[in-house]
C-alpha cells in the first residue's frame, strides 16, 4: 500500500528476488501521489508486520510514467 495504506482494499503480493549480500529486491508501481510505500513480509503462511507497525519506505522523488 501507500500513504498509510490509504484506500488499500486488495494488497498485492510481490515476490522478492535474491541479490548479492543477502539482499532482496522487487519492482512495484505506485500511484504518482504516493509519498510513502507501506508493506509487510510473508513466507506464504505467516506475516511479519513489524509488531503491527508494518514497514514503511519514504519516497523522495516521484516520477510519472511517460514523463522524461
């Protein structure tokens, strides 16, 4: 979700791809008004919601698709 799960009724499941150094990455598309991405992790059975606080990633630059 984004902006404090604003309007989120159907959360998406996005697989993480392993990268070097034990890191993982994924690609998502968020609306151009999003300022924060909200998320949790799951192994398919359990969810890690950070103790109910969830995880958040601030967006510092917003690019609208199709704009240069």
